[in-house]
């Protein structure tokens, strides 16, 4: 049982890290709560499905197309909806909520069935007597690589340094000539790319439905609150703590209680430590 908890807790932590990292990045840079975050997962998963079923593409070609689509959608979302309202945080919350609902209904309109399943990556892995799909190993490795790359990108690259500057003081960044609109759009696009990769690595072998975006939004939100709003290290730490907690609940207590873990985390952290585990002083 311990091995199962460790394996599937790591899987959950890897997924949650990808989901929460982008959500935390956008909030940390511009203080923007993007409630269409889960809809980006939805879009990616369904584009993969449509590319495979209707156009006959292989999985990896479909995945590349879906990532390009979701990044493009995120750029349009920022330019068309978030940028005009960036001075009104409640306005962004409302408009991104409406956008998420729009995408849910759009997918529902173009889907003839309630549930679909994306074909899984073939093969299984045996680890200390526990068999699990090779897809999950790809998720763990892929998540580790992506989280490392994003962290290095933000801490070492020129664009990353401008992102950090804007996250610390947007007005001062404007005064020294930084294009804050470009930085914010880049952050939203990176966020969507991370969510897209989460869908590419996790959706195969799993059922998808028009409403799944809300569940992934809740997970991202819960981990971000737990780790600290705007804190990338906090999001990564919170993701794996919550992942192991969910896995422990599945195997030791009851799988039916696992879905309420994010809600409990949100309530407890808001009451006891509103700033989260690590809080937010700077992006990294």
C-alpha cells in the first residue's frame, strides 16, 4: 500500500504542479485570477480527440496542434478580454468565468456524446510489484522537465527577469521601459502552455467531458492558495503535498472522500494562514 501511495501521490503531484504553476504565475505577475484556466485543459483535450477521430492524425501530431491552439486562444483571451479590464480584477474574474462557461457550452454543442476517451499511450510499468500505465510515467517525467524549464526560464532568461520585475512592481517596470502588456500576455501564454501539457500527458486513457474544466480549475486554485498566491516554489510544494494527501485518502480512508480534499484545503488555509505555505513576496 505504501508503494501505491507514493507512486500515485507522485502522479497527482506532477499533474497538480503543472496545473497550479501557470495559475500562480499569472496571479504573481499581474494579480489576475484567470477562471478560464481549467477551460484551457478542456480545449487541449478535446482538440486532441478531434484531431485523432475526425482527421486521423497520430497522437503526437494532434498534441502539437492542440498546444498551438490553446496558446493562441490564451493570447486572444488576454488581448480581447483581460487587457481591457486589467485595472478591474473583479472584471477579469467575471469575464474569464463567462469565457470558461462559453467554452464548456461550445464543446457540448459540437460533441455528440457526453463522454469521450483519448487513446492511451500503450504499455505498463512494474515498480516494486505495482503495475501502472506507462502514460503516468510520462506524466511524472514530463512534469519534472517542464517545471524545471519554466523555473530556469524565469530565473535566468532576459524575458524571465522582466517577468520578475513586473511581478515585484509593475509601475516601476513601466518607468524603466518594460512592456508590461507583453509580459502579462507572455505569462498567460506560458500558463496555457503548462495546462495544455498537463492535458497532453494526463488526458490519454482518461474520460473527458465538457464539464472537466471546472474540476481542474478547482485543483489549480486549491494548490495555489495552499502554496501561497503568486509563489512558484509554494505551488510546487503544495502540489506534491496535496497529491500525497489525496493518494493517502484514496488508499487508507475512502476514495469517495478524495474529491473534497481541495475544498478542505482552501477553507483551512484561508482561515489559518491566508498567505499560504510560502506566501508571496516575489515570483521566485
